[in-house]
């Protein structure tokens, strides 16, 4: 299985740190931010990894190289302009199109049992499985609803063709997803720059593709701001949270 780590963003919320370096190389609890998704993937035997680059991308490539220091095989997809999530995945299609693959955002810490999530994805015969988490601000930031079978029945503002028969749970996307190459069929004809969450997945939901949410209740922390990095470091230092793959 292969994976893609999304690292092209400009990290505007982390300025002034990201005025001179990419977000992926910002230190978090003694490691580079991007090391966490790389080590999570390696722990579960996923060693062929694509990283997309844009903002100070050459610094990431110079630091990580081929990935040999981590026991990985890293390749890079350079974006001369930001392509958003959909455009970034479509550019990496030759690397990802042959089998199930994982996509992880650079700026999250998550203590996820990835093997269980993959088993869930396979069991459900899902085209897209999003790792979702409960959050009191889900509606504020854009909730995703799953029914009693964990099938996604509303993605942001798009509803499935058949309304759920039971109460739904409102959850939020964690930044980790498991995808089948089927997703590329729904990217045909798209402009160079587009979003999976705003364009591709709503289109798949409307077409009755199998989209599922794997509920995750463990430790998760967004690393998008200096304040949140400090919060994560404090939780790890106090032993309130841990990452089993380190």
C-alpha cells in the first residue's frame, strides 16, 4: 500500500515561522512536524510515500531526501502553484492509481490504529473512508454525518440520495483518509486546482458511491497554529497523550 502526505500548504497561520521554512519542518515536541505522519505510516508497513511540495518545498526534499533515514521510500510531487487537495492527488495519480492508498495531512497528530481503519475500509467495501472524530464545534467548521452503519449520509452541505432511517452522528474530518482509485474517476474534467472535500466527495455522495466514516475517539491535535503546537507539546510532556507508533 502507498500513501501521500499533503505538505504543499503555505502555513499562513504559523507565520512568522513559515516566512522562512515550510510548515512541515516546524519542530513539534523534538521532531519535525512531518515526521509524525511518516512514522505512523512506517509503523503499519507503508513505506512508499509521496509528498507534495510547494512553499519552500526544496527544504523538505533536502531534509528528507529519499527517506532512507526513516526506512522509507519517499518521492515528491512539486506543484508550481498550489493545486488544493484534489489537484494535488490528481497530479500524483500515476503513483497512487493501482491500489488502495492513504492520504494524511502534515499538520495533525493522531494516535490512530491505522490497521483497524484499513480493515474497516475493506470490510465496508468503501470507495472513501474518512477518519472522523467527535467535536463540539463540528457544525461551525463543517460537519460530516454518518448513519448507524457508519455510512456518510451528509458531506458538509451535500446529502446522500437516500435519507437515513435512524438518527445520525455529526463528526469532523481528522485529516486522515483511505481511498480507492475510484476517486480519480470523479476528477475527470476538473480544473487543475480543486478540492476533494468541496468537489470530489460531494459528487461521489450524490452518485451513491460507498463513503464511510471511521469514528476515532483517541488523541488528536491540529498543529495549524503556534498555540495548538504548544497545547500538543504540553499534553505529550504531561503524559496526557501518547503516540503508540513512536
